[in-house]
DNA sequence: AACAAGGTTTCAAATAATGAAACCAGTTGC
DNA sequence: GCAACTGGTTTCATTATTTGAAACCTTGTT
C-alpha cells in the first residue's frame, strides 16, 4: 500500500510552501508511522485526532495506534488539556545530533561568522532536502529584521537564491525529478512559474557561479548566493547574503559575489577533509540496566 | 522482546551523560526502529554498520533492514565514501516544528531576551525530557542565537541548576523514578553522589524557590535558576543565568533570584494562555499526487 | 589463491499490524 | 430528561509484515 501524499501548508507568516511527505516506497510500518509524524508537523500547530483522521488515508484504529506509539516514544507530545498532538521534544534532541553531524553547519561556522561580520548583512547556509531548501544556519544582520528563515525551516527551491544556486549544479536526471516536485506557486510577480522559465536562468547561474533572488519569494527581500560544490561538482549546499530593497540593491549585493564564492570554496574544502573529532567517540553500552519509564508529564 | 538499554557517551566537550533510549514498552516495530535511531545519535559521530551491530541486541539482518528503512526515510544519512550512518536532515526539519510547538521557547522568547539584556550574562531555558535536562533555548549575551548548536543539547538533571529547580517541584511518585535514572557520575567534588544527598537540597530549593549550581557539573561554572511552574505547581521548565567563577560569584547571582522568578512567573502565565496563531492553520492535503523519490545524494 | 571481514539477500516460521465494528464518554438539541 | 451526536478508545479474527539463521556476495588482505 502506497501512502503518497503532498501537503500544502502555510507557515506562521502565511506563505504557502509545498511539503512532500517522505513516505511509502513500501517502507513498511516504520514508513507509515513517520508519515504520520510528518503530517502532524505539517500543520504547524497542535492538532486534534479528528482533524488528523480527516486528512489521513489511514483507518481510525490504525491512525490511533500510530499516534499512541509515537506519543509513547516522545516523538509526539499530547496536550491533555486541549487534546492535541504536536511534534515532541525527542525530535529536538535527535536533531541536535543531525545538525552537528549531517549538516554543513559545524564546518561552515567560522566562514559564515566571518562573512556576516564583514558584510553586516544576514547570512544563510542552506542544503537541499527532498527538493526543498532546508536552512541549517543563519547569522542575523545587525538590526534583526524578522524574516522567513531560521535553522530547521524549509523553503521553496525554485524561487530562492540558495535554492537556485543548488539546482543549477544538480546533474540531469535528478534535476528533472526535483523540478517536478516544486509547487510553482506565484509568491510575487517575479516568481518563476514553470520549469522552462527556471531552466533558462539555471543555465546562466551555472555559467556565472552566482545566483540572485530578485524578490521572487518575498517582496522587498533580495539576495545573492553561491553554491558549495564538492570536488565532483555536486552541490552540497549554498551560502547567501540577504538584504532588503530599502537598504541595499542587487548591484551592491553583486559586489559580494566573489567573496561569497571564496567562502563557499573554503567550506567545500573543509568539508572534504572534515573528520569527526575522535575524542567524541568513546561509546559504551550496557544492556537492560534500567526499565524505560513512560513519561506521562 | 524488550530492548532496554542505556548509553553512556561523552559529548564533544568530554562530559559524560547518561542517555536513556526511550524504547520498548513493546511499542512494536516503530519503537525498535526509533531505538536504532537513538543509538546512532548517541555516538555523536558517524558510525559504520559493523560498529552498530556490535553494540546492538538486534540480529544482523534485522538491524540492517532498519538502517535501510531509516535511510530511505531521510531519518539517517549514509555517507557512501566512508560507509557511515549519521542522523539525517529530516530530523532537523521535524525538530523545527517540535521546537516551535512543544517547547516553551516561543513563549519565553521575549522574557529571556529581556533577561539576557539586563544581566549581560548567559541565559538558559531548559525542560525535563526523560529524566534529563533538555536545553531548548539560550542567549549568549554576545553572539546571536544559533539554534541547534545550543538548543537540543542534553545534560544531567541531578547536578545542574535548571535540573534541580525542576526536580524540586516534581511530585513524589515521579521524582523517585527520575532519580533512579540519574547516573550520579561525580563530575566535580561538589557533585551530588546519591539520591539522598540530593533530596536534602531539593527540600531547601522547594522552600526558597531558587536553586544554584555550585560548580557541580563543571569546575568554574556556577548558576542560579528558577523553575517555571504551572498553576498546579508542575514544573514546565526552568530558567537560569550562568556565569564563571572568574567573573562573578554565588552572592552576585543570588541577587538575580527575584528577577529570575519574576520572568519564570511571566513565562508560566503566558504559556497557560498561549494559543497558536490561528492564521497558521489552513491546511489542505491532496493525496497521491506525486511519487516520493528517494534521494541518493 | 585462499582467507577474512563487512555487507546484502533469502525464505519459512513467528509475530505484529490491520480495520470493521462495537463501545464509551461527553455534548448538543429538543 | 432523553435521544441523537461527535470524538475518542478498545476488541478480535484475519492478514500482512517482520524476523533471523544461514547462505551468499564483494572487497580488501596475507
């Protein structure tokens, strides 16, 4: 049984983004459970069981059991008062590991620190995750303009600077699948509306090695971005410097291009030679020492 | 089959902490899969299959299939080059939701901002998660927030200011179970070594409403902390202001006690009345639109 | 060339997931 | 006050998935 599904949800600020549930491929029970988890996360707010059920292809009893299991496991948190479910804190604990090990953030840290210091603007570090842009780190500009971006947040690939920078260097078979997964929602008049339109720009980006966001995702927000490429030219991530049209303009940002590329190259270099500190290794484990006690807090 | 297990791992800075895998309770296949995920996260570095197998109670084929499934699902990331597994980026995406919805961080934000501004010291916001302290936010006085570099870290409950503040207000049956899960590792000469020793201090903390870390976890690090209690006096979390013995002392920190308590009360009040912005709600879902494509990046 | 270690696949038996339907509150309407 | 809801929880025979010992590859080593 396949449980393919696509979510269109609005985030807190009202923007629409496509969210693919990484599901099925017949990954059995575990896959289905994780799909439920994804579904719950997609609402962006605590949800009641009934609402969940309405949106789910699963039968009542099945969904119920999954939600129970996930709650037991700390992957979901149940609010007795309001009778709602929300993603649980265990995820935060796990994400800390993921962030430290699977993302470019630890490697890139000194480089983006330097960049934000030099430019005084907001710097983003993003990676591609299931056809979407996942922001893994960020340095705020001096005056913190609250923006659609924080570590862990996702955004569309087809209309952001970092997204386009990475797409431009994606090898062909993959690019097609990824483009097919974009929502092509028209955020602003400047947003690309189709794969064809975007492909034209991607060629140019590939040539120059720099991409821009010309208010394609959000009016008043522009950015310049450079891809982080490994030695086989595969995009590992992308860096960007973002500004508002009030305070800067595309020409000014374009000046930062070379500096961005330099930082991107440095990160790529460091990433290849990066080895985890062996000191962090010592790991012992003893079994069955204590019973797990369900937290019913 | 129960898969109880306990990990003792050192984090990057060399501190030892007990890490309980929230497992079993016969949560079926999903529970076992999540245990594997926890195990992998516990190493703090990418691991090879063989090492995983050595530490796992599961038979080769079973563990193998779990790792495959989790990788397919983006919960793990496989490094083809080094043949290692690490927690995957999907967790970062999910954790963003969890952090925003299940933690006190969004509610507490303005309050801890104010606190760190006023004191100029490091402020922590923590919650209790499976007998451990989970830091959910932090203000570094200097640097801006870096989400998962700090949030998501876990620490021991029995020898930190925030941990003791929360334990002091835990109702009895629970307190006993939680105390039984502490490692009682002697980090410094001042570390409590047993439940009895700690219980004495907890009574005092309950009376004063303020707890201190007197270099119990790390030499040179002291802090003052206040619990965040809901209307039924249940600890939802704790706040702390941390300093080094070089720059400050316990008496100076004690002065901040009332201010901390005030902030804690404010957070508790806000948390009770907190309702998720309804605007974030609109959620639609359409099924079977696009196939999920495995990312073999 | 033979060996070893790490990783992957097979397949019948054992186990866990499934979901229709019954059940059990609270709530609302009359 | 009763009856019909609505939303949530449990049951249980059926069905499908997981399980794991063992065989099997594949790659690197002596």
